[in-house]
């Protein structure tokens, strides 16, 4: 596992380009302003610092020059004055011998060091001020707190390294709760071009609208962290002006299905790309995010949820099968099990489902109403999307897993359902998380009528 602060084209974190999609070469530098791999604010590109560094440097240089000139010792009576204020060997020697002058060498060095420290301090202040100003002036406030990191899953055998862009947004500082409650982390799969941005803005608004709620679902938004996990931006030319949908679809179809698609690789069989991604989620990605990026302690008792749509909903299902206790809540939008119905056999036979049921895992399934209407619709990708989603819900219930749905979203198709999926999915996650917190407090303070979070004190 590599977790570099800066990874991009030419650093070894390559992504094999699809044969049909134009993509950046590995040996090309990313374009100025493109979302490259590093921890950074996400939003409008930060403006350059302009003339600020040069002004600071000029001031420091002037101060250094003045200090160096002042350090030249005044000649004693009878000594010849040094031309241009420069001490030559002959002029410096009498002063050094007499002991009442000061040698130029050490003092000049001290002046340079002092000027360098001054330069560094002033430049640091200028950088911090400009950064803070740019952050405060983010075009959309709801995404101003978003940060981005690059995580690279190592390759093995025929699998190349898999770079992942990690987006994370903490609860807005003005509304974050200080109650001793476990953090709630919602992982959003396939975050760009829409899912993570919508989730970040929705969580931001809900935390602000209901800052004083106690014991209600809205209160959970004050401890809700949104984390997006997806393919690197440069792999499908993502920037503020758009993205390459053909390349994005290629990587989704390569890395998400449980079985290899024939249009990606002849022969079929188990998809090693998906197995690597799913296996790394609970063992590598989530621990790294929670400890290194969000700063949680090992005993923080993090509550986790996972949201996916279309093929990434199938990734969420695979995560449930691989580690049924890692996520307490799974939200799936239009899960594309219809492309590979074999995964339903795994749901029927896997011992993981019994563990999920015993752990109280909750699954919500959503589907756009227009996905149930014929194949001529532009936003419809498969004639049996509804059938696959309903069979999945039925099989999960048979295995004892709590399922809400299939919830049909009126007027939505396979693409447009992602907006209500986020709002309804996050609300469902918040509701369950807050109810669990209230139940835990009620059990802990069963005999205390003044418990600040007991059900009787809900507002």
C-alpha cells in the first residue's frame, strides 16, 4: 500500500487507459489547474500568489543589506577607511587585533540567517493568509470543507496498481456536535461526477438547519463525515469543464462487476479487479481514512455506512458479502445485479448473510420509476433492472437481513435517481444512527431522568 501525499502521472500510480478512450499519458505533466493527486481543497482553483513572494523577498533583501552594512566596524583613529564599506584583509586585521572592533565574517553570516528567517516567516504568513481567504471565498459553501487525497492499492500479478481518489468532508465546524458520541462515516462509492458533491452539500445543509436537535434524525448530521472513494480524476479527464464518460464507464465496468465483462476481457470468470477493491475496503481504505485522514482513535467506535448506485451498488453488495460486520448500513440505488445474476446465488449461500442478520445490518434499496417503463427511455440501461433489484431484496430478506425497499422514486430514471438517492439515503442512515445512539443512552442511563439524550427529552 502506498499513501503518498502527491501522486499523479509519471509517479508509478498508473491506470491502464481503455483502448477506445483518449487519456493523459503517464509521462505527461497534468494540466495547470487540473485536479492532481494530493491533499488539497476541492473547488475553484486557488489563485496564484501573484507578486506577494517577490515583495516579501525584496523587503527581506533590503533588510539584509542594511544589516550587513551596519555590521561593518567603524575604523579606529589612524586606520584608513574601507572604501565602499568592504573590509579587506588588511583593514580587518587591525580591528581584530585591537579587540574593540567586530569581524565582518560572523556578523554577515548572522545577518543572512536573520534575513532568511524573516523571509520565511513573512512568506509563510502571506501563504496562510491567501489560502484562508481563498477557502472562505469558495464559490459553493457546502463543498468548501472538502479535501482530497490519493491512495494507491498495489498491483499484483497481471493487476496494475489502482489509484483511488479519496474525498472527505467533515461536519461543518459551526454545527459539529461536542457530545460524546461515536463519529458517523458514510462512504460514497463512485463519487464523481455527482454523488459525493451532492452528499457533501446535503449533509452541510442538514447540520446547519437543525443544530439544536437532540434525539432526532437530524442530530446525526452534526457528526456525519462524508467520504468519497473512486477512480482518479485524470483517468477520465475530470475537471471543471467536464469529463470523459467513455473512459469513466470503462473503469466502472472493469473494476466493479463481480465477474469479468466480455467487452472488457474475453473469457469471463471472477473479476480480480473487483476482488482487490472490495478486499481493500475494510482492510485498507477505511482504516487509513479513519485514522490518517479523519484522525479517529482505534477505540472511537465509528459507525459506518456505504452508498453506491448502479454498478457501485453491486460493489456495496460485494462488501457486505466480504465483511458483513464492517458496515452497519448499506444504501443501494438501482443495483445492477441484472448484468450478473450469479451474485444472487452468493447471497443465497453465503454464511456472511447470517452474520449480517445477527449484526443488525440494514439495507435500503432504491429504484427510479422510469426504469420500470420499457427500454426506449434514454435513462434506462437494462430491461430487467427492476426484476434484479426486487430479487435481491427478496433474497436478503430470506437470509434475515433487514431490508427497506425496493423504494421506487417517482419520475426518476437510472441517472436522475442519484439525487433523491443521496437525500433519502443519508436521511435513512442518520435516522438509524441516531436511534441507535438514543437506545444506547437509554440503556446506559435507564434510571436517570435527566439524561440529555433520553427519548423523553427529544425536541
